[in-house]
């Protein structure tokens, strides 16, 4: 009989103190049970992961599962790279985090001829 192994982690973010242990399933559980370990992570960790990628990529994760459908909208980190004003406005309308801790916009310096 195999002994079940779990890992416990604690998350600490300098902007707000979070120390909440959670159990993460091992990759062998994914093969046997069909579940993925990433979906078991707390939202705070997923938000931290999203802080390293452009917001448009974080939004794309919403198609992965029902669990992920709105995770991006609660992330306190927003980063836009070469997107239109309309796209930024639409994203902000759908964003529901109570606080934004970082906001980045990267644009092209080239001007459009009218």
C-alpha cells in the first residue's frame, strides 16, 4: 500500500501578510485521479503567478476550468503590453479586485498618421 505524500507551503507577500498552509497534490495524483495540482493552489498564489505575465495571458487562463474562470479578475497586478485603449477599458470593467498593487502599460512610441 502506497503512503500518500503531501507538501505544505506558506505564502508571504511583502505587500500583505499571508501565511496560509495548504496541501498540494503530487504529480502521481494527477495521473491516478485526473486532477491537476495548479487548480488546488490558493488564489493568492495564482495572483502572484499572474503578476509575472501580461494581463491578457492571465485572462486566457479563464478557459482552463470553472475554477479559473474569474481568478484573473481578482489579481491585484495588471500589466498591458501593446493593447488598445478599448481593451484596457474592457479589462478594467471586468476587474473586481478590491485593490490594485501594480499597474503597468507598455506602448509603442510610434504615432499613427490620421
